């Protein structure tokens, strides 16, 4: 008795290797012994069995070719049936989730129209509230991100932002040039740009902010980002949107898919050195570039080795000729 094909048949289309194997079976008269199938052929045979273009005959220990027309008719009917069920489920989905949606809307929030300004304490609480706001975003997400983005932050944002842009949402982000030396950020920006998002670079200080649907915004309330302010006052949000649009107009376009982050790392060190040459301290450089003092210290260590400098004063003196402000 012939074996039944697997139930999960994908789109019913064989890949190139499976199609070649099917043609080879036809060339053998539509039948090949099971024992003649090599390990290299096994994936193609398994795919043909799954689709139904080949069936196993255990009595003769052979594989037999099946007419593509009959397979197409059967799979087409199955696909139309599944599509109809999916459409029915899609129509029922809003009602099925209505109770959960009401519970979500009723959940206590950090801010509403009666509390247009709310302070958020602690990085975990800030991240959680931002994630909630972004998940509720329907049309537009504007973000200004000075300084580097931690890998953990990108891992969290990547699927959420991709899904948002994929369903038609507008996403624009402003970075500082140092992110060109961060492979994960460059890869993230290239991927989202291909989906329709916008990312630009602004080589000057600006305020960190996240603006959701132009109805609320989050800005820092402490230098170490351990405290933030959630604003829903329309005038305050409109002011922040105007600040973002001003910075966006001045920011530079980037061909993200062409950026080699490894080649950019040295340019970040050079910027650290040029700022040291202006007389800024290590802390001042960190603040100016939006980097941590530890990161700046690492760049300074490499610059000292390159220039043979023993002190920050000596390093600044040696690099003063390369200043380009």
C-alpha cells in the first residue's frame, strides 16, 4: 500500500534539487529502487514525498513518480481550504482578543491625560515602559539616540521595530557618527532601512528622546539615564517633535549597507584625540561624544600607544596638528 504524504506540504513547490531528482526518476521510467537513493539524494526524495510527487511502494521497495497534475489539483484544493480557514480566523480574531485587549487597556499606566508629566525611576522600569509605549505605537516612532546602543537593547528592539515597519509604521532615528564603528548597530540600521525606516547621523550634541505617535515622549531626567520623564502634554510633545525635525533636517544620510564598521573604529579614536587636543578632559570628551568614560579611556590608551604619549597633556600636544574643528 502506498505511503501517505506528510501533512505539512509547504507551498507545494519543489526546490531546484528536488525538481532535478524528479526528472531523473522520470528518466528511469518513473520508478527507482529505494536502495539506490544515496544520502546526498535523501533531502530531495524526502521533499518529493512530502509534496506528493513521489510515493513509496513498500511491496516493491521502490519510489514511484506521481502525476504533477493530480498533485497540483489536490494541493490547490488543500491550500484554498486552508486560506478560507485563515480568513475566517482573521475575521474572528478581533472579537476573540477583545477581552484581553480591554484588560490591557485597563492596566494601570505611568501617565494619562490627567498626569501629563510622570517620572520613571530605574533603568529596568524605564525600559519596560518604553517597550509598552512602542508596542502600542500605531503610526510613527521618532527616536534620537546619542551615544552607542548596547547589544541587549538592539536585540530587544530589532524584532519589534522590524514588525512595526513591516506593517506600515514610520520609523526615523538619529544617531551620532560613533555608531558607524558598532557592527550590530550598522547591521540593524541596514536591515531596517531596507524595510523603509530612516536613519541619519548628526555630529553634534542633541537630546535623547523617544516620541510615540506624536502623542507622548520619553526624555532622560538624569545624566546616567537612571531617571526619565514621560510626557503626554500636547504642547511639550509638539516642542520635542519640532526639535527632532530640526535635527533630522541637519543630519547626514548614510548608505548603511556599505558601511564597514571595523574601518570606522579608528576614526572614533581620532575624534577622541582631536577633542583632547582642544583641552577637554576625559570626562568632557565622554560627554561630548555620548560615550562612557571607560570607552573613552580605551580609545585614549590606544592613542597613547600610537603616538608614544605618557600623559593626556602630551597626547593633546602631539595631536594638536591633526585638529579639524
